[in-house]
C-alpha cells in the first residue's frame, strides 16, 4: 500500500491522527483562556451566574469529548448542535471575564 505524502512530509495516516487529536481536544475554559485563570477562579467563587454557566460549559465539553472519542454515539446533527451551544456558552463566559 502506498501512502500519500502531504506538504510537511507526513503520511496521510499521520495527518489524520493529528487532525483527530485536534478535533478531540477538551476545550475546558482554563485551557481556552489560560491568561484569565485568576479571573475565572474569582468569578466562580463570587458570582453564582458565572459558576452556573461555567459548570454547564464543563459538562457539555465533557459530553462532546465523550462523543468525539467514540464512547458515546449520536447523530452528527446532534453533535454539531452541542458544539454550537458550547461556543455560545464560551462566548458568554468570555464576555463575563472581560467585564470583571
């Protein structure tokens, strides 16, 4: 079997693995906004609304990661809906962090 070599000299198998690792990354808030870790901590302690959104985001990210890793099977449409909701929550969290 011959493998296709892409621009950087990687085989198609290596590129596919790298792409899957990127897709399957957890997107927890502290990795998304490491420079705002202190604000995240402060808001989680002092703001119930922030903590509720933060917890919902965390649970949703865990669910998405479970689906992407193959542990849970769902339709692509449902997974995309979950991803859109995660982006919406992340935007809300970021706005709250900026205004804090």
